[in-house]
């Protein structure tokens, strides 16, 4: 099963990725689920072991040596404020290229259909955002991606939709729908300094993600509610709605 979860920040992307990942592990006897949660500035590094990892039964599975080339001080550290400051210092032209290259790299078949861990191909993955946040946040906050420009992200995201369909048409797009009030409450209770969206932009950002969901060219899409309900209820809604999109391989593994 391959999923992309989208929605305004604080809609529950990380929480739902972990909860749905646990369901996949149990339902399909999976050995691991790859989770990518590194698409929104300043958390844009897939080298961060807290943002790109394999969820295994009961815990995150360590990937020894994955970060060794970055130095001995990097191994278990998530994004520090110092590293976040480095990201914020990037000029728009280099940030645009970095994000564009990152998206394309993750759409390469070797990162989707041939993702191998300890000799076994991982059949399940969850992307928290992937290319869709670029269409929303880049023109608003990153300094690039405006309509009609070379980096026009709304146009580029449709190109990425089509590229993804060629490589892995089984992807399911999941819109996490949360109220603006719930998002603001979460922003207050768990503030992330320097992160987005700005409080005054919450309604606009929610609407832009709704537009991206509607305009997406992926064939398989569903919406789940993540405010006013428990995580368990959101997962149950997902389970009901994803059933028609299960692949033959998913059904075989489920038995």
C-alpha cells in the first residue's frame, strides 16, 4: 500500500502516518512501512532519522549506517535549531532547486518500487505531503513558485502527478480534513518556532490543500476527518474508504 497524506500543517499528518502505518503492519503482516515526513520547510531533509524512517512492529527500525557519511554527530539527531537556521538562510533560487530535485528523486522507481531493507522489498510507504505542499507553501512563504514562472508549482505539481502515475499508479491520495479552530488550538498547544502556516493564513491554506486534492490527477483519492474525532475513529474511516483501492497484492497479503 502506498499513500500520500496531505493537508494544512497541524491537520495530523505525522500522527495519522504512524497510526495508519501500525494498521498496515498488522493488517498485511508487513515487515516495515517506509515513512517520509520531510517536505515542509524547514524540515526538508530526508537524512533526518526522525523524518525518514521505517516503522516496524512496535517500534521504529534503526537503519544503521544510513547517516554515517554525514559525520558521527549526526546519527540520532533530529533537526536542531542550528540546522533549521541553516535552512532558513537558503535563498529562494537554491531552495527551489533543492525541493525540485528532492521530489524527483523520490519519484524514481528505485525509491518506490525497489526500496529494499535488509534484502526485502518494502511494499508499503506513506508520504506526508510529497509534492503537494510545494503548490501551497512555495508561493506563499518560500519566495518561488508563482504562476507563470519557471518554478510555477501549481503547474509543476500536475506534472509530478502524471510522473507518479507512470511509476506507481497504486498510490492513494488522502486529504486530512481538520477545522481551522482545531488547527489553531494545536498550534497554540504545540508551537513550532519558525514553522508554517501563519495564524492568519490558516483558512487560506486549508482551502488551497482542498484545491490541490480536487485538482490532483491521481486516480485514487479519499478524505478523512481529523478534528472532532479520535485518532482511532480517523483510522477506522480510512480503513473503510481505502478498501476499494487495495491492490491484488494487498488482498493476497491480507489473506
